[in-house]
């Protein structure tokens, strides 16, 4: 029979092992870093980012620590978006989502099977804090489209910035349905808050980002892109055994474009894209800029347009005359032109020979270029800024 | 003093707790799934991928389970590449890397701080198995450029496929230096193995992928892209406190392009890109195809070119006459034309106004288009297939 001494020794051993397991499980958070350093040592998580200064890309990379970004929707695109910003050392992130992690999400990056059942924002916050404890988080496990939550959501966008009481610097919409996009649009139009919309198609092989400056560029209600709801309640669509396709590749590319343009905007380098599409089947990247629709349904959008025009008019005329925007006011938009033209089934067949089997209530908003079509013709690939009027003329001549 | 009974009870409790901690730490691997199902339930990790069939994108998605891909280098691009393939349910992955995880890698996706010090292949295999236990792994923690390892590497590419004894279906090069790229090139030329090269620039804001079919398209020795070594030993460059910049955005976009084209190639949908570039500053995507250099330094490349020409000649003439490749044989390449033209410091200044501060032994291989340049002119953005001769003529007229 074991002696008391033996047993006590055994207990000490077990306690040590338990302590070790627990420490490992906690993933030993690295200590916080008070100041970003350029020092080139293996232990510096910011050395490769601070090197952007030496490379002449960014003047003041450290400034990222004073910025706050809201990510609305932390699914296939939003979770990767939040991870990229966290690894880049953003000052603060606000995350909004009401969904739970499921095994059915495992074909996209970020979440892991053992997180199934957790709320997405809770799972995301835990992982992101382990990755970078320097980032500050505010997470909300709710649906922004209900009245009470919408009020709270607006309030956080308006006052939840890095310095309390200030607005966030940018809102990134990574939601997967029309209703939520319109909600973000409404909030940002009212607040005059710049945001970037993102989306991936139901067939998983195309996506886009769209930078919206209220009053200055087309808002989501001026011209909704990609997949367009036809009034059917999208919540019911989801429940009826309907399953959109998705790929980790397309979602990571869209998240990459989204965060790259966020960094360019916040840290002031390169050119921020206003609309950038990704067509995976042909590696084709439509790009354009659209001015707002003066008859937009959203009255806050129309108000922001007036405010923008007043600001433009009040600018001293001597300053950058060459680059000054046209003050053309579009009286109306009788053709209800969208950012990307809607296509009929016939047009679809002609363009890529296939009509996706979309569920009731959804239609495809753009498609791949027809093989015979030259990639440097057509409005979709045009890099120049166009007014709705110009686009309308072009479409009439087609 | 504690009785023996008390101590034994305490031991049992500690053992139970230890067991619980260990089970939790293992992240409770989900059970293997013997057959991919299209069933739309939250617990099916493949529902969103199998939906690609219903959407008409892929004919036979399940076939992915019979494919094997080798990923050489599991750093910023390679780790995300391996994760995407794992989540897509690839049959088997071979991973090669000799590096260790460091905190300095935390500005890219995938690795986490608590993995610091682990070998990259070991850390990657553990995470990937937790994400998808259906995937088979073979990992090698060695440098492929040494003689012994190179022999073993060649053997695994040749016989390490999904069915033992068969070659892998595709090699993806995600390495960060010239020597390793040339090693992959040498192996694939000798084996006639199709592969895709990938790379990201030292200043973190551009990248590319290049699909290489030995004998049919330009190999890495025919025309090395992006950053070109000028004979200085790259290993010494790394040690001298030199630190290239990197961004999770650029690396995820390149990995996205790489795996998307891998899926298109393996599952036969869309068009596989031969060369696709990503310039993040201007969201510009050069694309082209280049035929091999008949005077390539790699004799296996030249042999593969002869073999390809013989195969082409022996094809029945009636078959697809319209699409048949030209049989033009280029006698020589006196201008040593590269895939992307090298630029001088002056050209760089003219194009984007900035000359990156590259360390000795590295030079920039391509740059952003000059603002005045129209994006649909110039060889770099041309989507059509060009011979070296045609490109040479174009460059002489510039």
C-alpha cells in the first residue's frame, strides 16, 4: 500500500501537470506592447508592418493605433476582415453579429469546429485577443435591423470611436443580406459616416467592395449592387433548406480588398478604389466610380448630396482648379440605373452560358463578360469616374 | 494530517480534472466524414461547397477528395493556401518548410502567438487537422535546397500523390526566396510536374501567381518574375537586420488567387490564369501568358519544350484546328526578355514617383502603371497570349 509521502508526491505532480495544461490552454497571451517598434527581432510582432515606413509606402504606420473600425457581420468575409485589422494592430474594433458558429461555416477561414455553438462575436473576440492583446474590442451579439438595436448601433457608430465620444473612422459592411445592408446604409447616410460595402455572390465565384462617402458617391440605396432582393423576406429563404455556395478563396480575396482599401484610406497611401469587383471564373476585376442618385429614396442621402455640393461650392476657386469635381446636378434618374446592370436570363446565357439556379426572391446583378467581348470595352471595366447620365447614354447605345 | 483515503480521493479528483483539460485542449476533433453530402444542415461542413454543383459552377465537387497538392513554404502565403485547401476538403496535402513560427509572423494570417517556437509544418498540421480531420497530411520540416532533401523532395512529388506511387496533382510554391523557387522549378521541369509559383514584393503592396506547365509555358528560369536576385547570397541578406515589409491583406489576396486557380484547374471550371498580378496601391491586375524560352538555362525545360512540340505535332490535325497553338520556334532570346520588364530607378520615379529602399542584391522587377498611362495599352495588362518575339517587337517600338 502507498505511503502518505508517495501520495503527496503524486498530488504535487498532478497539480503541476494540471497547471501546465491550463497555462497551455490559455494560449499564454503575449504581454501588451505600449509602443510599436521597427526593431528587427523575431519577437517583435510589428516589425514587418513598421517596415512599410522604410519601404516608403506609409509615412506614419503607428497612427493605426488611434483608429477605430466597425465590422458589421463577422461571417466568411467579416471574420477575416477583423483578423486582418487585428494583426495590423488597429486601435479598436467594434464587431456586430447575431449569428452562431456552425460546422456549416467551416468551408470559410477563421472559425474552428470546436467553436460550434458559440456566438460569432464571442468566438471572434476570444481568438482575436489571443492573436493581438493590444487591440481594444467592443462586441455586440444582436441583429442591427430591429428598432432598439438599430438605435444602439447608430449610437456606437457615432460615439464608439478610439477616443470615447468620437465617431468610428470607418464602417465595414460584411453582411449577407439586403435588409442588413440597407440598415447600415440608412445609419451611415444619417450620420454622414464613410463606409465600405462588401459582398459575395450566391454562386461563390464573384464579389465586390464599394466605398461609400455619403453625398459624394452613390449610396447603397442609389444603386444596390450584386444580388438584389425582390421583396421576398430573406429570412424565410434561409430557412427553407436553401444553401448558397461559398468558397474560402473568394471570401478571402474580398476581405483582402476590403482591408487593403481600409488601410490605404486610414494611413493615406495609394489610391482608394470606389468600386472593385472580383470575377473568379475569369480573373476579371471591374472597377468604377459612381456619383449619387439625386432622386435616391433615402432622404438623408439627398441631404448629404446637398451638403456636399455646398461644401464644394464654398471651396476657394483658386485651390486645385484642375481637379475640381463637376457640379452637374442630375435632375432625375428615370431609368433607375444601378451600379451594375441587372441581367436577364437570356443575357446570362449569352455571357457565360449558364444560368444559376437562384432561389425565389434573388436575381443575379452582374455576370462574367462574354468570351467574345473585349475586356477594354464596356462600362463595367472602365476605371474612369462616370455620372449616372453618362452611363445611361452608354447603355442606351448598347 | 490528511488520511490516505483523503489523499487518494484528491488524486482521483485531480486525475479527472486533468483528463477534462486534456480533452478540451484537443479541441474535440469532429468525427471523420466518409462521404461528402449536399444536405443543408448546420452540422454539415461541406454543404456550402457541394452547393457549387447546384449552382452549376462545378460538375463533380466530391472529386476534390482524390486530389493531392504539395505546398512548398508555409509562411504568409503558404499557410493560408494550405488552410483554404483543407477547408475545401482536399484529399491530401504535402507541406514543406524548415522555418519556425515567430512573433514577427503575427502580422500575417494563420499562426498564433502561442505557437511561437514550433516548426511551421508541425504547427500547421496540428491546426489544419483540427479544422478538417478528413484531410491526409505529410509534412517535412526541412530545407528543400540541400542535396539530400532535394532528392527526397523530388521523390515525394513523384510518388506522394493521393494514391501511393502516383505523383501529386499540383505543386504550389509559396517560398520567399530565389534559391527555393529555382529548386522547385528544377524539380518540376525534370518531372514534367505542373506547378504554380507565387510571390509578394518586398514592399508588401504587390504580388503575383504564375502557372507553369513544363515545356508549354515559360518556366521560372525562362523569365524570373517580381524581385530578382543579383547573385548576392539571400541568406546573408536576411540575417543583417534587414526586414521586408508584409501585410496580411496582400498575402491573403495572393493565396486566394492561388487556391482559386488551383480549384479551377483541378475541378475543371472557369479559366485558369497563367500569370495574374496584384498591385495593391492602384488595384491593378496585370494578366498575361508567356511561352517558354527556347534557350532557357534549364536543360530539362528545353527537353520538355521539345516533348511538348512533338505531342502537339502528333495530335490529329482535324481536332480543334481553330484553337491550335502556333508552332513558332524561337531560335534565341538575345534581349533576355523577362516576364515583366525590369525597371530602372528613373522609370520607377516616372511611374509611381517612389523608389523603394531595397537592400543590396535585390531589385524591383515591376512597378505600378504611370498615372498618365491608359490601362488598356501596354503589354503588361494584355490578356492575350504572346510569344517572346511579339513582346520583343512591342518593347522595341516603345
